């Protein structure tokens, strides 16, 4: 009788272990695959309609490159121009990046497409402080203060004890023009991170679309634990934007009259008492708009369609010198996202050299 009980207990334990493994496999959110090649921005007019057209064109091109049925990544539908214009840059960034994250849910069975939780006040403060430092030093680097992005997070009195290991920490982008403005600078920078990042081995894209398991290492240790406040949430971000009259020009581009720096910081929050997100503070209320990413067939330009394209920076980092928008404004150089090589070595990471254009 005792042997039967022992055997029954062993069988129950085995079944429990199997069910636990199955449960973990179901709820894990893998990062989506990268495109095979860059997908240039397609210029079509300006404003919200421009952004929708560019991103939807890129989604169709990505589907084609990866062999997905047309419409798999859905249709990006943004709020009206009047609503878009009153949103702050961090709110726009959160909405746009989450639309891209959600769009990839279901593209493969292991990709759930979970969004970032929020723009969190302390992470936003970290991004703004580092952006201000870069401008003050006229530098474009992940280590302008002598620390890695991971070390800056660790050293923050509020974020340091309240974050878990994450394989990504920071994205940078720099845009410049000889004109006096760059339309859609935020939308262009995020697009460059997601769709024209082949030169950085898709490091920025993998950061923006990072889920529970890191794509590069295929290891859950590098991704989000998605446990604050629930398993449907994937961490906090901060997005800082600084526009200058061209005096911030760390790469020495000639004839720069207007430059824009973007800094994105991201953390995996620790669910602990005393952490600043116990009350879930954000820099502003969440936008009520919910981006539409429902897969649906559509007729959109293929990558070979001939549409007007923006001028691009030359390989020598000399932007085209035609001040009439939209030809001049182009995403400038983007540095690769710092990537930790092996947890839990703090501050140990590798990133590719600066990529121009």
C-alpha cells in the first residue's frame, strides 16, 4: 500500500511538472524575428497620414521578407491629427511602439506581442537627465558620463534597488538638417530603430520589441519578467527629446541649423514594496486611444513600388544640403543598443560601432 502511495505521489508530481512546463510555454512571449533587410521610409505627404502610410508599407514589406501572409502584422491606425498634435513626445512614442509590439502578436505561435506598461516618471527623469548631459557635452555616446547605461540605472537611488536584470537598457537617435525643422522626427527615429537598423544588427529594433525572451541570445534571462503589475505588462520606458538650433552637433556635420536628439531608457521593474511604481505613476495620463493592429487583407505598396523617398545622409555622415522639407529631414546616425553579454555581470555588455545613415 505504501509503495502504491509513493508511486501515485511520484506520478502526480510528474504530471504537475509537465503541466507547469506547458503553462510556462504558453505564457512566454518570445521576441519577434527581424527583417532580412532595411525597409526605407516611404514619403507620401506629411502628418498622421504620412506616418500610417510609412509604417503600413513597412509592415507589408516585412511580411514579404519573412514569408508571412499579407496582413499578418495588421494595419496601423493612429488617432486624428488634432489628437496626435496635442500628445507629448513620450505619449506618442509609447503609443507608436506599443502598436508595433502588439501588431506582432500571433505572427508566430510563440510571439504574444505584449506592450510596454507605461512611460514611468523615474525612468523618464533618467532619460531626460542623460539627454541633457549629452547636449551639454556635445557627445553622442552611451558612456558620456563614464558609466554604461546599466550602471546609470544601478546607480539611480530609486531605480537601482527596484529593477531586475534586462539585456537591453538604452537607445539613442540623432537627426539633423540644414533647414529649420524636421517633420515627424520622433516617428522617423522610432521607424529607423524598427525598420532600418540592419547596420546595427537590429539591436535597436530588438530593444523596442523585446519580450520575455531575448531574440539574440534566445534566453529568458535577457528579457522581461512581465510581473508588474501583471503578466500582461512588459516594463517601463522613458523617452527624452531635445531640439537644438544646430549647436548640438557631436558628429561635426556641416551646415547644421537644426538637430534633434532622442534618448530611450527601459527597465524591467521589480515587484517590491517601496518601489516608486507601487502607485504606478506616469508622466501623464495614458492616451485613451487604442492603436488598431487587427490583421486584415489590404492592398499596399510592395517594397519595389516607386514612391517618393527622403534624402538620406551620405556614408560620410554629411546630410544632404537641401533645406526644403521633406527632402532634408532624415534619420541620422543611430548607435547600437547596449547588450549585456552574460547575466548577471553588471555593466558587462557589447555594442556595435556607430552606424551612420
